[in-house]
């Protein structure tokens, strides 16, 4: 007999500037295929990076956005491929790189949460 006990969940929110909020909601809806492993803070980072890059080149901004949304897909088959960041223990937070961009993510059971992403030269 299969155990169908529901897991406890917690709502995680992120504070984003009001003009960005609609854009973040649209991205979240469009990326529904991600099955819940992208949270709004990471989407806020993605929107911020896109808004910065689009000033110089709309095609480059689009390519970078696509690259950053596709990079975490490999985690579905290789979730522990990223370097573990032990300063976040007991949470299992790891990072991977997509070109010059760092993507931090957390493993929690069978769920992958993309936490943040930024250009490696940003002061973080």
C-alpha cells in the first residue's frame, strides 16, 4: 500500500520592485513546465539581468535569458552536480555556472529550488 501522507509546505515570498512584479508573474506562468523548482526570487534576478542586458542588446538579453532558464534542466537528472556550499548547512545549497552566471539552488528531498542567479562579476 502506498503512503499518500501529504508533506508540510511553506510559502516562500520575495520582495521585488512593483514594476517588476507583473513581469515576474508572467515568467512564473510561462515556466510552469519547471514543476515548481524555480522560485520568484530567482525569477526576479532573471528579470533584473534581462532589463540590464536589453539596454545594450535585445538579442543578447534574449540569448542570456534562454541560457539561464535552460541551464538548470540538467539538474533534473544530475541534481548533485553543482558544488556544495557548506556555509548553508544543514540545507543542501549548491551552485552551478552557466557561462559567466552563477546559479544557486537547493535540494530538498526530490525538489530542486533555484534560489538566486547573477553575473559572476556582480558584487554579491
